[in-house]
C-alpha cells in the first residue's frame, strides 16, 4: 500500500528528543507541507543523553529540549510538549497514560504516530531502548481505548477535555512493510532536522546512513526514499466523515 493519505492533524508520541527525526520526520514534513496540523509529544527530555564531564541532567534537558524545538520547526510541527518523565527510566504507568490521554483529547489528532512496543532488537547489533518500548506501549494504551472512552479519566472533562477517538495509528520501524511513504521530496528536511540535535550528532554526519536506510525501505518501489509503517484504522472512513473524530453513538 503506497497511496499517500493526508490527515487534517497528527500527533507523534515518542520517548526522546531525536526519536521522531530518526523514525518519521520525512512523512511528517510531507504532511506539514500539505497543511496538516502537527504536534509532538516527547515523554522525556533526554536528560541523561549527553555523557560529558560536568554535564548536569538539568542542563542536558535544556539543551535537548531546545534542539527538539528547532528540529520540529524545520519539519513544520506547530507545537512540542515535553512530559519530562525520567530519561532512561520511563515506565508505561497509568499516570503516563493519563498524561497522554490529556494531550490527545486536547489536540484531537486524526492520526497518532508512535513506535512498536514489541520490538526488542533489530538485527544482531541493536537492542531497542526500554524507553522506546515504554513510550509506545503507553501511547497505544492511551489511544485505545482510553482517549475515546468518556468514562475513562472522566475527571479530564473538568479541564474542558472531551473524549476523542483517533482515526488511525501509524507504527514506525524499519521492519514494518505495510505502508511506504515516498519521502524523496522531504529527505533533506529529515536530515536537517536530525542535524538540529547537535548534542547527539556530534561529529557524525547522519546524511549517508539516513539515505541508506531510506533507500533500503524504497527498494523495489517507484520512489527514491521511503519511510515505512504499519497502519491501524480505528475509525472507518464513513464514520470519520460522519463524526469527525467526535465520540460516536456506537462508542463502547
């Protein structure tokens, strides 16, 4: 499946600053160009991610949040929210789920993009970070059923936040091969956004590896570079057009 779907709004939920850029910034940039409202929710501030002598977690958080905001601006996202959960110790708790439900009900995205919580390793040289798995688990649990069920976290209604059912969930990952998005026109944006994370890139130029990975995903397809996803459709096209994301009468 290679048709290009353009949502009215999209929310990316990931663990660390730079996770979005590595995984799906090319697709988000295409959507932004087409007018999609885009929000980032970053569960931690990456505050243990700068291993330098004398670096404090507070200073690292300031640096990495600034880098993430700069990267989001390059891609075209309208807002970035940091939940400031503990970096390296992220857990898919009920408290985190509620925080994510709050953001989903506030922004009301048509699409949520997150990682795959089932991935423990990729190939024989990479173990998936536990924060990545925790963020993905919490995101999926927040999307369904919590965000769309009025009687779950019903106290959020006091904040003016009503239940919202997400239309589609995009699951990122090199191993995913269901939907391929052509990022030929936005791969330069993806690379520029990654370079904004200077504390992580240091002397490493991400361009050759990013182009290599994107070419691998596009192999055999009529596109130069691709990002790939598994897509879960929670609301049919007919019901979405009818209800536009509001909790429909058939909601359990």
